[in-house]
């Protein structure tokens, strides 16, 4: 396992250990569910590109749909932890900000991994014919996510794609506070 994947595995595992449910928005093939802590009872993946869900081998509830409409796709009893790993950069900044606001109003915890800054991507790096949804439409900075009260860490030269520019990666966590 490469350094990047090992870090993501540990980060997701540690940050889902106190969750009852995890909803992976933009779950792709669902492979990240194998990183989720074994104590999580409900694993739900939302993916707009149906061929990814058809190829999924991990055990989780598969939902074909647009992550922007998660409230109509997932019962609120499962609103505990939301994961967006390599997802928000595929949304316009405006749509991603709307999504983050909706998630913060509904979930107890949000985990985000995204390139730091804008990383141009026009085609599906997995060559699965998913170019439409794999295009990067926004770039994110530490400050962008801090404005949404995320705890943000940047890891230098992290992105596994050798042609990624920038190669730095943001890992961000938001937790609902009891005010």
C-alpha cells in the first residue's frame, strides 16, 4: 500500500470510530467503505455514475442519485457522518458551498479530502468513460474550509497522480457542536 492510501485508510478508520452511520457522497465503487471502522452499523453510498455502483464489491447500501439531493435519498436516521473524499472539486464552488451548508445542518460530522487549490482534470483518470462527472470544477484552500468551521490539515506532495498540480492535499473534519 502506498503512503497516500495508507494515510487515508487510517484517517477514515480513526475518524469514523464513533459513528453509527456513514454516508459516502460520491462513493464511486464504494472501496472506501473497507476503511470505515468496523463498529459503524450503516454504510450508505450515493453515486451519480451507475456503472461505478454496479462494479462495487464492498457491502453497503447503494443509492444511484445526485449527492446534492441526499435528503431525498437517505433517511435522516442515518445522518451521522458524511464523507466527501475527492468529491467537492467536482462541483462548482457555489454548489459545493450549498452542499456543505446542507450537510452541516443535517450531519454530526463531515470528512473531506480534496486537492489543495485548483487541479485541472478534464477526463476520468480510471478510463471508465465517466469524463462528465470527473471534471474538476472548483479548487479549495485551507481558508475556504475554515470559513465553514472545518479543522483543516494540508499534506504536501500528497496527491498520488504524478501529473497533479498542485500535489498538496487537504484533509478536513467538521464536527457539530452542542451549543
